[in-house]
DNA sequence: ATTGTCATGTCATTTTATTACAAATCAAAG
DNA sequence: CTTTGATTTGTAATAAAATGACATGACAAT
């Protein structure tokens, strides 16, 4: 809650002198944050300890702490809007627009994602005998990224961006296996068939794809990553970013589920890698 | 400009001790804003006046004034959150944290990126006879993504994530060719050698890597994508996202530079793809 | 009126920030 | 290599700010 609003709201519960302080702050918060306790006390026509007491009443450690809090609450968060790039945009403009629209997509995805579904996905993944990540076209980059993350967990993981290999892999799958399908559109026929095949072989199918899409219908669990974007000219890039972040969330959930001992194990792996940084190629981390 | 990024950017212009202060602040800004000048001086292992001088160098009235500014700059849209995931975080918590820290990285990268450098990079790319994207390990996903984008522009593009292929490709390069190297650390010896090789053959080298890193030194042009992050346990994921967005910015700049007729051409390609969506695999867009 | 409680202010103390100056470091010129 | 001058850095003194302890005063309940 914004500090100023909090003060406003609690005006009634303050004592006479404290209210004076509150009013002085509300009147000119910008001045208040740059004033010393003495200055502010003079402005509010109260004593210095009164100001201090006022600060503590608002659950802060003291006056300096309060100033910090107030200063932060005065910042107006830049609303990130999705803006389209125009032909006559210069580098400053399109750079800002692309970054901001990506940020907006992430923010929206953050709020849209259902944490209960995430939890279920993590449950399924931690119990999996074998995990496979499949994507086609641009989504294959996401699948590779996923492989890169999960391969560290020392469980059988695979990743194919070739439809034939995907199908073959599905035919060989069985109960306990998890297939993660990644598709921006959720309408690619080949991938829908892959999902079908996987389920026929009792594998569990998780899809990173828009809700209600054909692919979603064929999956056991859907992590909807739909990021509405201008697909007219430019590429469906934000959705890929969102997908990668979702993968990261799953990997993190996986790590946490494995518990502290597992994290220690990861730390050791990492330290091992660090030591050899200058001697050989680090394929995990570059 | 966000204070933290300002500090990051001016790291080079500080004196030895001042840099220590800067690094201490960057390492834990939220601790810094709640510390006294004495505490911070101890953390940075410098004297108190040095901290004060550092603050003044950043155009503030003194330490308290600086703290206020820093505190405000730590606010991003949504109130600033603790970026680190803890063992006892539930799905809601780690989901939010991961998304928010990624957003914070993007926001910071947006402001750190030098648009003049972007412009130059786009210049070079549009004039290139041949473009190659190279990355190792996790960064190879970014290189693939770049290939995916640039291949549409109907110019010779390639992408290798194998060090031998990369070197062979460099040996065969010549003036007019552009090599884009992607590295989170900028310290991978093999990639530095690749840069060296490319330059020996008169190719132009663009690096997506932290400033002042060994790889950066060997490159003609550096797009610094350093995203400070907790690399202790979890993976350098945000930096990869940032790299992908930078690639997107370059691709967009490329498109715009080619002019309206080129955009028309892209639109037609896209329409062509749409018509066949349900019949065959769309390798470009899924 | 009297007593107890709470709010407030005064003054002393402690903590924090700043200034002035001296020592140390470093680079350029002899 | 020295020497010189400039710059950086730290030490110690000083000033400013915040907090704490305590006393006074206001007000309500008896």
C-alpha cells in the first residue's frame, strides 16, 4: 500500500499533534522526504520526538526509515503499454517499444498464469521417469532452452525439433513419461498429432500453448502463455520469451521441490564449472 | 535514468575506491538504502568520506540524498520485490519472483543499451554480405533464435553452436561478412578465439556480451547485455532473455532500414504461411 | 478536586554525516 | 630512477540529525 494513502486513511487514529505531522507530510510529501526531522517538526509545528513517534506508529524503524518508504511510494510506476513500431521510428524509439512491449507481455503473463496449474505441472515433472520437450520452428529454441535447464537435474531428458523424431519418441513412450509441447499458435496439426500419439501411449502431456486451442484440447495440462501481440509484420517474439520464463518457473519449482540437499548439489556442480572457466568451454553456462 | 543503471554505466569513470563503493551498492542495493554511511563504508572497505564523495559525484547533495534517489530508482512499476527465490517459497511466490526479476532485468537493459551502438550494428548488418550467429551452451538457443529471425530477410545467414564449425566458418569469412557472437560471460576462451579468427579474416565482429570482458575487447562492436543476477544456484536466464530481445531489436531495425517495400514483402510471406496453417507444418512461426 | 493515563515537549545523548586537512598514491617530466 | 605536481584516500575534528529519558501538561474518570 502506498504510504501516503496509508497516512490519509489513518488520519483519524492519530493524536492531535501526530495529525499535524500527517497533514504537513500530505501537504508536501516531496519537501518532507528531503527535510530533516527538525525541519519537518517546525513545518508541522510540533516537537521533533513527535515526528519520530509518528514515524514509528506507521511501523517504521524511525524517521530515516520512514522517509525511505515515503520516497519509494511517491514513485509513479511507469505503465508499460504495448506499442507498435512505426516505419519512421529511430533506434531510440523502436528499442524502447520492443523492450516495453516485451515487459508488458511478461507482466500480463505473470498475472494470467494459474499457480495451481504450475504446482500440478511441477508435481508431474518431479515424478516423471523421463521428460521430453518438443517444439517446431521458432518454439524449438524454447525446447532447447528447456533441455538445457532440465539436463542438469540428472534425469532422463530429451528434446527434438524434428517432427519425425518427435513421433518416434512418442511411440516409444509409456506411463510415467512426460511430454512437454511448446506451440505459440496451438494450431499446428503435426504437433496436435504428436500430443494424440503421446496420450495413446499413456504419457502425460503438458502444453505451453494458448487455452482452448486444438493442442490444448489434446493435452492433460495446459500452461497458457498467450501474449496478445501485433503479429502483422513482426514476429511472435514476446510469446517465446514468455514461454522461456515459464520453463524457468517450472525448473525453479522442480529445484525447490527436490529440497535443500539438491540445491547443495547444484551449487557444487556450479562451483566445479567455475573453476574450469578459463581452461575449457563451458557448455552449460555461456 | 535509474540510479542503479547510472552507476553501472559509469563504473569506468570512477576511481578505485569509488568503484568499490559502486560495487557494494550494486551487489545489494536494498541493503545499501537501509545502511548508514559508516556501515556502507565498511561493506565497501573504504572510508566514510569516500562514500560521501561517491554520492556527490552522482550529482546528489550527499549521502542521505543519494539514498533517497536510489530507493526511488529501485521501484519498478510494481513495488520492488526481493529477487531471490527461497527454499520455502510456494508456487505463487516463485512464479512472481521469477517474472518480476526478468522484467527488472529487461527494464534495466532497456536503459543501459546505447542506441548509437544499436544504430551502428543495424548499419553493419544491413550492409552485410553474409551474417553468422554463434553461441555456445545456453547461448546457442539465442543464436538459433536469431537465425530464425534473420533467415526471413532472404540474405545468407548461418548459425553454429559447435566450436569446430564456428572456427571453420570464420576461416572462410572475408570482408563484408558479419559475425555475431553471443556470450553471457564474455570469458569463454573458445569464443574469444573465434572472434580473433574472424577479425583476422576481416569479418566484422558484433558481440552480445558484457562490456570490458575479454570477448568485448576482441570485438568491433559490443552490445552490452549485462544483467546482474543471482547466479549462485539458479541459471543465468534473465541475461538470455535480454539477449533475445536485443536480437529482436536488431531484426526490427533491419526491417525498418529496408523500407516500406520490404515490409510489404514480409507481409506477403506471412499471408502465404497463414493459408497453409492447417495443412502443413509452419516451420517459421510455431 | 484528585488521580491516573496519555500526549507532548525539553534537554541530553548517541548516532550519523560532513568538513578540513594530512598522508599516500600515481603519473609525467627531468 | 628520482622529483614534482596532481589526484586520491584516509584521519580526525566538527556539525548536524535522530533518538532516548524524563518532566510537564492536558484530559477523563472517579
